[in-house]
C-alpha cells in the first residue's frame, strides 16, 4: 500500500487533521457571541463522534444541522455552567485572599471552605467534559444531562482523566511551546476525546429494557472498561 494512497494510515491521519482544523474554524466562528459556545461545542462533538464511528458525511452540513437542532438545550446548559463557573472562580479569588490574610481559627475555616470549593470545581470540570458530547448524542432533560454527565464522568474516571489531559495538553502546548497549534485547537481536542468518549456514551445510552439479553449490558460495560485501560 502506497503511503499517500487514500486508504493508507498516513493519509487517514492527515485527512483527520485537516478535518479537525476545519471543524475548529467552524467552532470558533460560531462561538464568537459567547452565549453560543454550548451549541457550537455540541455541534462539534456531533460531527467528531460520527467521524470516529466512520459515519462522517458533509462536515459543514452536519455541523450546522446539529447546531440548529441542539441550540436551545445546549445554550441553556452552557449558560448554567457559565454562571456556575463564574461563581466558582469568584469564590476561589475571594478565598485565596482571605486565606492569606487570616490567622488561627479563621485560617482553618477558610481552608475547609476552600476544600469544598475545590471539590465543587472538580465536579464542575467533570460535568463540563461530558455535557456537550452527551447532549449531541442523547435526548434528555437539562437536569438529567447535568446529573448523568457527573455520574458517567465519575464511573469512567480513567477516560475522564485522559480527556481532561488532552485539553490541558493543548492549552499548555499552545501557551508555552507552539502557539500555531491553535489552528487545530478545540477541533483536534474534540476529535481525540471522541475516540475515548464514543464507546462510553454508546454504552450509557443503551436502554436495558430494549436488550434481548440483560447480560448484554454487562458485556458492553466490560468492553468499554477494557478500551479505557480496565478502569470502571
């Protein structure tokens, strides 16, 4: 097989890099109003999840179709998370200064409160990782989306850590090593994350009542655990 033939692994990698660059551009443009970031990110994952399942088609058409279809719910969820993120950031800023200007019992109190804020921030990050891929894949209420994002993220903790690591690596490289990598940005992060999240979301989207054999659900979960390094 020639290295530059369409079906060669090398050509497929280059093709997916080109797709991630294009999708990153679409995501960036559609995220400019800020309040549309949720819908834009949901549309991005709707396409990348299809790519990793070999169901990709017209990328532009799929992106804007998913953007339109999920706009209302994704925007509401994003605004909720944006408000929660700003609140956590404000709390962290205040507690940082209170901790460094307090002594004795007050310092102990602020330390305990800081621990609670850190725990809440970890939960927030887990939800943020899963909420938009989940919105792109299943239909549910806003409350259920938030709850399920947290439950899935804590259940498949190894997958969650790897996905967070992908985004952190992109941030670190673009800030400290090679800024032009931003041309791939969230498009590449979403594509790589989709390889990890696709099986997890499929397993968690299975309705046990629709399985001919209930043991199939356990089999699916075992397969996902094996794909993610054996972590549940």
